C-alpha cells in the first residue's frame, strides 16, 4: 500500500464511521514531518475515540501500524502517527481551538468527494 493509498484508506474509514468535516491534505511540500495529514471531527468524545479506534483497527488489518498515538485519554483530540500520514481526530471545540485547517493551509487539499461517496 503506497503512502497516498494509506491516506485515502484512512479518509474512507473516517467517513464510514460518520466522521465530519474530513480533510485530506498533502503536506510533503510544506514540511518534512509527513506527506499527508487527515483531519476529522467527531460529534462527541465517544465518537472521537470510536473514529480513532476504527482507523487503528482497520489499518492494522492491512498490516499498517501507527508509530505513535497521542490523546487517547482526553478524547477531545487523538493523533495517530503513521510516519508518512498523520491523522488528527478532534471534537468540535478542540478542532476550532487548534485550527489545524488554518495552520496547514499551505498544504494541498485533496478533493475527497469521490473517495467518501
């Protein structure tokens, strides 16, 4: 599975669990920390955890494990680091507060309408 395929699959997984306002950003030209960033919002702390857990579970089934996970206790923001793909799952307040959409605005937003439909 290529890095881009990983990012697309993660986007699909988040969509299948009803993640909201999902964005897939290509950030390779902006930073060396990763090639892609996926940002999604859950409607509650329970959904934030469920979204992150589903990504971790489904990607593990495909043989792709995160190198690091942050925030599992807070349930307002969970980060899954797949080295080349970083996944951020927020509740609405945390997403608004940290505003990664603005912070990574120089990244290229990938049109995901065909990925999630």
